[in-house]
């Protein structure tokens, strides 16, 4: 079982990705509560964290969590220019609003 945590301030992104994640039986969605975020280093080792690139102060967050967990960056746009920089620094996965649901699941499962 792979645990998935979605970090975004945009409710419809969290809701859409949550519904998608719940369609895959081998994925378990973790709710991003304040307690969980404060204790993020206590997540299970097999946790994948999807990070919305629109979050404020994304650099320190990615650096902190990518040392222990697999990070996948999400963008609602194809035009964020610093995506390659983030991907290079963290070896993160990436998808955007135009990525098909099937491909998103594959990325989360680590197939891509």
C-alpha cells in the first residue's frame, strides 16, 4: 500500500485528486490535517506527497520532504517556468491539469 498526501491550498484540486487517488485500490489517501502537516516527518516511509506548485514558500517545503519521501509536483498550468529547476533539485515526478487520470495514477505508483 502506498500512502498519498496532497498539499494544496485550492479545494477543488484536493477534491479532484482525492477522488482519483481513491479509485486505485493500492493507494491510501492521507488527509492533510494541521497535526499531520506539523509532524510530516512521521509519515509512513512509503508515502508519496503531491505538492501544488502554487503553494507559498514551496522551495523549503520540497527540500524538507524530498529527503525522505517521493515528491510529485502538480501544476494547474503548463507555463510555470521553474518546474525543471524543481525537478532537477529533487528528482520529483510531475503532472499538470492536462495529464490524463491514467497517467497520474501511473506517476503516483512510480511506473513513470
